[in-house]
C-alpha cells in the first residue's frame, strides 16, 4: 500500500494538518518522508490516530497517550496499553456518568417543575443542596 499525503490523512482522520504536525512533534506519530514539501504517512497512521482520538475522548492527556503508544519512545512502535490505567479511567468515567445523570435529571425536573418558583419547590431545593455538596471546593482568588 502506498503512503498517504498529509492532506489525505488529515481528511480521513478528521483532524487539521496542524494537529498531525503537532502529534509528530510530540512523537505520537511519524511521517515516512516527504514528497516535495508535503509529509507522507504509512496508512497504519490512521489506526494510530484513531487510538489517539479514543484516548483524548476518554480524557487521557497526550503525555499519557504517548506513554501507551510509544513505550520505547519510537512513534512506530506497537502500542502497550496499560490495562490498569485503562481500568482506572473507566472507573473515573463511571463516576462522571453518574454525576451527569443526576445533573440531567435535575435539569429535567427544573424544566418541568409545576411550582410557581423553583425556589418554592422542595425537590428543586433538595437538588440544589446535593449539587452544592457534590461540587469540589475551590479556593477564592487572593492570598492564601
């Protein structure tokens, strides 16, 4: 199979060419050379880009993805997916899904609440209280 031009890879992967250049700079992918001024890539780069996209969607940083995709520092190495890291991320996603489900249900209740004012609705006030309790505390700006 022949190498793919950077524009073709960008089109097929759904990312701008600048992202491909950045991923190459970070060592996540490698070009096979150039044809004129345009980078060329092995068709296997599309699978690698799909892994990167999946990792980003799951919430992994590019550095975390790089450690899994380039275990020996070589962008063309076989991925070594850290199973414990994947399981931990899946647990984080489960927690986030539960939080989002509660938020969704709260919004649906607020949208359909028959009370004249949301602040008069005991269910809405209970939801507000639980939302406040679940929100991580952030420090106010200013000196410690």
